[in-house]
């Protein structure tokens, strides 16, 4: 009887937690997807239909329009908002930031995780200590320094600023992954005649591909969405604005319909979402499983 009761209790608990799990998943999905759906809905609605029924979550076929996206992406010379140029600028800055950050972070993370030197355990904390200083505190000194170097109004200067922000946390993220790779793999490579550089290039980098993808995606999102330094460095050069800066300026325009603003928000969001789904397999795949054959 006791065993039957225990089984019954376990069965009831399993059913309850199963229902609660799906309730939580549904709740998180609603609060995550509903705002994006409403933003997408407003972006394909004409402004007169929005004013007639702003709370509607449906759109009729006769109200559906893509003119807002044409207005957002069209160049300013043609009467549009110039977001196509902003997207290109953001892509150049973000991809450049990812490449430069990983080039600096990979050897740094490897040195911290593998090489023994005085204070190597405290280095990770020092890397993260840079985030104790708010960005607003560093903005003016960086702007003055880059202005003297002639980089205050360039995409290159902006990318370098982003690299300075993202390298510390990238080293920390990669280091935490590198320490999980067995040292016996490197020892086997050394026995096969590989130098340390060859070991890193041919053995460590392929194994750290999931972490590199996750770190690169994180850096890309930081650079893509960053606003403060973009405003400080590029506000005077509209032709070099990033998409986040362009969207902020668009939201300040009184004559700009909110449907066009929502279209700009969708344009800002879609590239990161697509990039995340494209890299999902590498982000979740454990390439080190079974690598240690000792």
C-alpha cells in the first residue's frame, strides 16, 4: 500500500510539474513573442488603419502594406530614411569588431587558461574589473583621444572602441571553455611533433568552435545594438550612422509615422535573430565529446 501511494504521489508530482513546465514555457513565449509580433504588425499597417484601431492584433489583406519598409530602406536623397546605408555601416563595424576581438581574445584566453605565470588566477578578475567603470565615464576621454588621432568620426575608430569593451569579457568567456579541454589532447599533439602554435591552430581552435561562435555572436550583438559611443563619435556624420543611431534619430522625428518607426525596429532586430538561428547548431553542439581517448 505504501509503495502504491509512493508511486501515486510520484505520478501526481510528475503530472503537476509537467503542466507547470508548459505553463511557464507558454508564459515566457507570450511575453517574448507578443511585443515582437505587435511591432511587426504595426510595421505592415498604414498609419490611417492604425489610428482607426490601434489595439487590433490582426490585419486585413487590404490594409497590408510594405511601403513602410520601402520608406525606411530608401536613401535620404530619394526621400527615404536611409536605413540600407545604416545597415551596411553597422554590419561593417560589428563584423570588424568580432574579428578583431577574437584575434585578441583567443591567444589571451589560451595564455590565461594554459600558461603558468605569476598572478594568472587573478587576471580573469582584472579583465572583468574594467566593467566596474560605467561607459559614460570612459566616453569623453576616449572621444578626446580618438579626436587627436583623427578617428573620432570614422567607423574604424568606433570599431576599435568596441574592441576595447568586448575583449575582456571575451577572454573570460573563452577561458572558461578552454579549461574544460583535457590537457592530454595537447600532450598527444606535442608527441606528434606539433609546436604550441600548431596545437592551438589545428587542435584547440576546432574544439573551441562552439565557444568561438557564442562569443562572436555576443560581441556582434553588443556592437550591433550599441548607441552611446555611436552617438558620440558619429552624430555629426549622418552618412556613417549605424542602424541603432539611425533608429534613435528616427524616433525623435515628429513627422515620422510610428509605422515607419516600427519598420525600422524590425530592420534592426531581424539580422541578429537570423544570425542566432544560423549559428544555433554550433552554439549547442559539444564538439569535445569523446575527444579525450586516453
